[in-house]
């Protein structure tokens, strides 16, 4: 979790070159959950892939059209189907003729607090990429890396030509990811983080926040943060007995913007479900939890 920022004077709608093959266009959808907004990536020189096209916003689509500048788009890839990532895929496909590929469709009734993280019910990919499958352009290759946790359908995309990984919301450059049950799963998230830790990527390009140029260190830190949060939950229950999630959030997230408390509660719930599955805690009914 992180505190809000001032979105004034951020360069939305402008293509920024990050490497010979990677370019970024920031969507105009900043919020306490999306940070500066969704970062859409263009990969390639003559032939392009577009990763996480973002919200179906007319200004953002116009900015993407200007950045594409008549070049051939080979594929439009989505890491997952939250509404700040995939809705622009279909109109961009109609404008460019490129297929929509990447994560599987997933539509759930989300009782979490994040309106921006509701699932995109209209997402219909032309091709679903399985773990290890590839999309190829004239000077690039993108490989799907399955990373369930933030959502069950989440994919990262590896760019071996630059030892880069587009991490969507699984690893962000400004905050930890919200893990919101029932689809968000802390057990799967930690397994996916371990998988990334064992890779040899040199840089991460997240959908929110700055590029990460020491990714293994960040992943280790994020995994450590989750273990620390787990420890806080266990100590709270040991000290207070049966307790509800709001009481845990109020103590463990002191100093955090109260607007983020609902999302924090979802991550605490994900931890509790994981601990329940491991036989450490149990639900006591009526929203209460206890040590086993």
C-alpha cells in the first residue's frame, strides 16, 4: 500500500522512449489505486505489440494512435482484465486490425472496494496465451509468464531481447498489489513471486509506477513485506483473541490514507484465507477470526 500523490503536470498522452524497443504512453486515469495512471507499453520498432491498452478513453486511444503512427500492430496484449487495463483492447483492435491476445477472460462479481479494479465484462480475446507461449514481431519476442495471485488470470510478458519483464499489476513500481478474494489468492501470489525471484530479468516495466532496475531485490522485499504482514496478523490474534478485519486494519495500517482501508482489508482477508488453508487460523463466524 502507498499514500496518494499529486497527479498535476504528469505527462499523460505522450509517448516516452524507455529503451530501443520499449515505449510508454500514460493513460489519464490517476487514482489512489492506479498511482499516475495505467502505463500502456509499445514494444518494437517497425512492427509493434501494445501491452495493457488501458481504459476505453477517447483521449488515450487518440494518444495511442499518434504513438503507433501508422506502423503495423502485431498484437494487443492484456496482463489481466481489470477495467484500468483491458477495455481499450477492442476499440484499438478495430482501429489497427491487430488481434487481442494474452490473458483469459474472467468476469466475477467483485465485492471489493476498488471500482477501478472491477473486471472488464466485455473482454473477448482472439487468442488466449498459455504459460510459455509467444508472440513474435520483426525485432522482438514476447513470452507469456503465468503469475496468478493479483487475479487468477494474470500474465506477465517477458522480452528476452532486453531481459525485460512487463509485470502488469503483479509487481508495481510504487506499491504492493491488492490481493482481493475471492479471485485474488495470496497463496498463488507468493508462489508467483517466488517464480519471478528465480528468473534472471534485468528490468521490470510495471503497469503502474517507474521501471524497476533491480527486480530481484524488489521481489525479495515485497515477499518479506507480505511475511511481515502475516506476522502482524498472527500477533494481533494472539494478543486480542477473536477479532474482525477492520480492527486489524486500523492497527496495522496506521498512517495510510483511510481511502485505502477497504483495499487493505481485502489483502488482510487474503492472508487469513492463506493461513486458514495452512491450518494456522480459523474463522469464528460473524466476520471474526481466531488462532487455531
